[in-house]
C-alpha cells in the first residue's frame, strides 16, 4: 500500500512538472500556428482583395481546429448577428484564450490587430500584418527561450518535489 | 409613378443589417407616421453628431430626434464595408458603394489625396442610404412611345437627383427585355452598362433587381468603355446607361447610335432649355440624337412626366398624353 502511495505521489508530481513543461512547448507551437494562419490571411487579402469574412472563410479550410474555429466564429458572428468586425474579433479572441496555450503577449498582439484589420487601404493592411508578424516573432523567441530555460526545470522540479514530499511523509 | 413597391422588406433588411439597434428604432418610429410606412422611404441620411434625416418618395423629409454618434457611424461604416475598407477602395474613392439588394450608400469624410487625385476617404462623417426600389410598371406610360414601328427610339430620362430616373430606366429595360405582351411586342436584347451598380444592383456579378430575361449587365465599368465593349462582344439591340454627362459618354453614345443600337440614358436636369445649355449634353440635344426626352419631377406626391418628341425641324415638341390613351 505504501509503495503504491509512493508511486502515486511521485507519478502525480512528475506529471504536473511535465504538463507545465508541455504547456511551454505548446505555446511555441501555437504561436507558429498563428504566424502561419495570418500569413495565409495576408496573402488572401492582398491578392484577392476579398472582404474579411470571405477571406477568413477561405483560409480557414485545412487549418488546425483551433484556428479554424477562431476564424469561423468571426465570420459567422458578423453575418448571423450583424456584428461589426472589431466586436466579433474581440469575442473570438476569448475563444483562442480558452482553447490554446497562448499567453497575454501574443493574445494582445492578435487583439490589437483586430482593431485595425480592414480599416484602411491594402498598403495599410500589409503594414498591419507585418506589425503582427513582428510581434508574434518576438513572442515566439520569448516562448522558445522560456521553453529552453524552464522546461527542464519544471520537469525536474515536479520529480524532486514529489520525492521530497514522499521522504517528508515517510 | 404607379406600380407595386416592393421596398418595405428591403428597407427592413437594410436597417437590420447595417444600422445599430438604437438607430433602427429611431427610423421605425419616424416612418410609423407615414401612410406607406417603410415603402415610401427613399433616403436615410446619417451625419455624425447630427440628427438622422429620412426622405420619402413624395419629397417629404422627416427629422429623427436623436443624433448619430461617432460610435454609431463607425458601426455602420464597418457593416457596409464588411470591416474591409481595402476591398472597396475604388468605391470609397468614388464616394459610394452598392449594398446587396441594390441600395447605394453615398459617403462623405476626409479625402486622402495622392498626386492631386482622390485616393480614398477616411474619417467617414456622413452616409446617405439610397433605397433602390423596383417599381414594376413604372415605365408603363412610356412604353408605347418607345416604339417606332419595329425600331426602338433613343430615349433620355431627365430629372433632378432622386426624381426616379433610375427606377424608370430599370423598368423600361425589364419590359423591353421580357417583351411587352399588351402591345404585342417581342423582347429585345438589352445591354446595361451599370457603372455605379444602381440599375441592376449587381453583387458579385449577379443582378439583384429584375432587369429582364434578355438583359446583359456590365457592372462597374465606365460608360464609355462599356458601350464599346458590349457593342463588340454582346451585339445588343438596346443599350441602357445611367447618368451621362461627360464628353467621353457623348462620344461613346454617338458611336453606339452609328452602330444601329438604340440608347436609353438618364441625366440630371430640370428642363429642355437647361439641356440646351448643358456644357456637354447640348450636342446630343441640338443634334436630335434622342428621339424622346422625358422629364420627371415630383408634384403633390406623384411623379409627373413631361415628354418631348423630336420634331421634323430638329427641335423638340411637347407631347400631351394620358395613360388611357395607350389602352393599358
């Protein structure tokens, strides 16, 4: 019974550490996903000059589920609830917040991008996309740095704390 | 102008799609006092920090109580452009865009210039929603006059803005395209050069208004280029254009006439004398280009037509008419 308890405690502590480390890895993955999705959107807007709802619908096909749902929520809210783009965008960012490992830095970049999306001519849109990509690139570097530095720490911390807790208890 | 107005549903949809809730209620409160309700609505004018104005078909103007706020204006601009100003750059540059259903929105704001030319409009401060109405039968009274044996007469419709020229032109096109069974006339192939998407109200190339089954629509193309293009490509029997007024338009119309194509056009104006004084159109009028010139104006809530037919001496003479004369 004791052995079972020890294994359970060490297992749980290690899992927590590994989960935290995995979150850091997922953040990097999700930022890359954002970068790719917005590159596609930029191309769609620049070359076809499609309005935002149509461009979102077009590029959402074949994207990861989270981005597909994020884009789908925007264009559907605009069409079905007659909501302006900036409001629909703000609502959909909440979904992204809940269903991804993105942090405030990149979410804020996406949020502020939504305020100026579609609000000017195509050259302004290009600058807006460039700014977003720069902010996402900066966030990606931060996330990678954070992952390199902290992933192992979290993994070892999880294992060490659980072992320490076992030793203290017995 | 008589006929069946089918505008109420269109106005309701317009309000629902493009107006914030408070302004929707404002408009509905105002039109409650009108006999025809939403049917009689012709224009909705919104200006930032100013009250909303409604203009009815009878020329009556109604002022709403509440002012339009900057936030409400932003909402409407965002809705009409689908949050995508870049997609309507040309429309913003020209100062208007066409909505699904054929309604046109005029825009005012700060013009951004590039090399002395308007590049776009920003800080939009005024919107004018012009409600497109398909008035079936609007052109009934004119139909017998359009025929000269088997030929179709060149016709010019003239009125001040909002006088019903486009509505009349659209119905003429529809009837000639489908054929007028009452008069025993077959349908003709009609080409509509719809530079401002007002006649057919095309969205992604599909006409939203009924312009007849033998009608080809060239949407968003300049009149002068469009006329030449359709003559070569579509071999129409009739060409219809809205709001002529430039040298290039006149030249293209003359070329069309030489090709044996009948032309229906509209222009701004109030009298035949005014047309003779027009810096460009006087050439067409003096040269007797149009066999038929029709002036439309509102009087006591009805559209009154003054019709002029080209006389033998080159001038024009007024035609007395009554709708019963045509046996319709």
